[in-house]
């Protein structure tokens, strides 16, 4: 363990340039470099000196890498500086009374081995390395109005958010179908995560409407939207009257030059549908409430949480870019430093 006050090497993942709007982000939009850092808080500083343990690969990072206008609530980074996203770290030195040496903290941090964090407003103490809690807390507390027996469809169902949403809907007594981009993921949804049905949307691309009709002969009550585009159009055709669509994301639209124009929107009125958008940024403050809720479920094997862990910052650019090609199998993390990882 490096001594406080020593100067040590510090590997970082740097954004090379802003990515053009409508383009997919690639590994080559980032590079890994090694600089040095003095492991010491400046005198009188209220910053935190942290050692990064795990980083979360999240689709929202591409919005910052594209300098997308209108974003709020994140720590922004620009070309030449480290990527900054959610992670878990260990406190080495603290200038804030709420945190002390060796605390685990969760929040927005740089993609580097060690950081001097001067803006640690997003930080809270963490007892575990669980990610995406604010998103799912939003689903549980404010969005979910699921009733037993309802028909629920989840797209991008095998990923970080989708796998939990589907399992929570099952716990609520719903019939749950998920879509994912490979046979292996479909198998996981049905045979490991307990979804009633699942299908490979790539194999059904020619007629997503027919695929949904196969699994929802009575129609869909509740759609957890994560992909947008053609899937949303097909879902609109299959929604039941008074159904709800909860828009968490639209990943199929992030990297296309021309977004898909939704043609079936008229059905919102005809079917009296509700569409609700939400963001984890409204729920970050309830991170620990979510952990109190979900960790016992995981420990008691009521919920399974599938993670895909890339080891080392050298592999971080591949892991992040892989979200947009479906390379990840479950929640994509980067393990930066060895640490006991359990729930
Ligand atoms: N509102 C919020 O606060 C919030 C927070 C977190 C995430 N989100 C959104 O929720 C969605 C899922 O995020 P996540 O973190 O859970 O990521 P994830 O599902 O773990 O990873 C992304 C997955 O998206 C799928 N995908 C990629 N390109 C696609 C395309 N063109 N069409 C359909 N599926 C595609 C891939 O799975 P397949 O193999 O199945 O294609 C990939 O594995 C994203 O839209 C994200 O932006 C929103």
C-alpha cells in the first residue's frame, strides 16, 4: 500500500476528443496513460483523496463524450481529461467530516487509480459495490404501479437495469417478457433470472410486432423502455388500453445520425396510454435506501444480479464501448484495484 505523502504512478483513461453526435463511441476515442500523483491532501482542503476500486460503465457517458447540450447533474469532462462516472472507492485522506480514512464511498469519480476529488457532492458512504441503485429506486418508488397479473415487457432486459426491473416485476406477480440481443442472453433471462419468456430482438427485427403478439396475446400493460426506435413503435401497437410506458432510455437512438421517427404515437391517445420519463439523477439521494431494500433480496437469493467485470483500466475503453454493441453480459463494471467484492 502506497504511503500518504508519497508520489506514485496513476493510470488514467482519457477522453481523446469529443465524439461526433450520431456516431458510436469507440475504444479509440479514449486512451490509457500513466501520470503521477502526490498522495496528500493540500493543507486545509475539504477535498477527498481516494483509491478507485470499481467503476461503472454506463450508457450516459456517451452523452458527455459527445458534449451533448442540455445535460445537467453530472461531472463533465473534456478532451485531455479522465472519463468521469460512477464508481466505488476507498478514502485515503478526507477533508470532509462525513468521511474518514478507509471508508468506502460511492459517487462520480475519475477513471484513474487515485483521485484528489475537490467536488465530492455526489459522494455517499457505501457498504457495497452495487450500482444503478438510483435508477432502480426510481422504478420502485415512483414509477412502479405494477399489479399482480399484469403483462410487463422489458427491453435491453439482460443489462444492468433491465435484469433487476424484470425480476422486481416477477416478485410483484406479473407476467414478464424481456428482449435481448443474443441467444445466450435470452437463455439467461428465462433460465437464470426467471422471466416467463424472452426473445432475441435481432432475430425478430423484420417483424417485431409479430414477436410481441406471440408473447402478449392479451397485449402489454407496462413497458419498461430502454431501447426506443422500431421497438417502441411495435410496442405501441401492442399496448392495452390505459397501459403505461416508462422511458428509462433509448439506446438504439444514441448512435444514429437520424433518429427513428415514431409513427404509432397516435395510439397514445386512442389507447389512453401514459408515458413517463425518469432519471436516476432525481434519486441519487436515496442510494442507501435502495441498498437496504435490495441487498437482503440478493443475499437471500430472491434476486440474481449478473455482472460482467473487466479487470484493470487498460480494459476499460473496450468495456465502455461494448455497451453499444451488446458485448456486455449483465452489468458492466471495471475492477480497478483488487477488493473483496460481495453483497
Ligand atoms: N434514466 C436513467 O436514469 C438511466 C440510468 C441507467 C440507464 N439508463 C438507460 O437504460 C438503458 C440500459 O442501460 P444499462 O446501464 O442497463 O445498460 P446495459 O443494458 O447493461 O447495456 C446496454 C445494452 O443495450 C443493448 N443495446 C445496445 N445497442 C442497442 C440497440 N441498438 N438496440 C437495442 N439494444 C441495444 C445491448 O444489449 P443487447 O445485447 O440486448 O442488444 C447492451 O448490452 C440505456 O438506454 C440507458 O441509457 C437510463
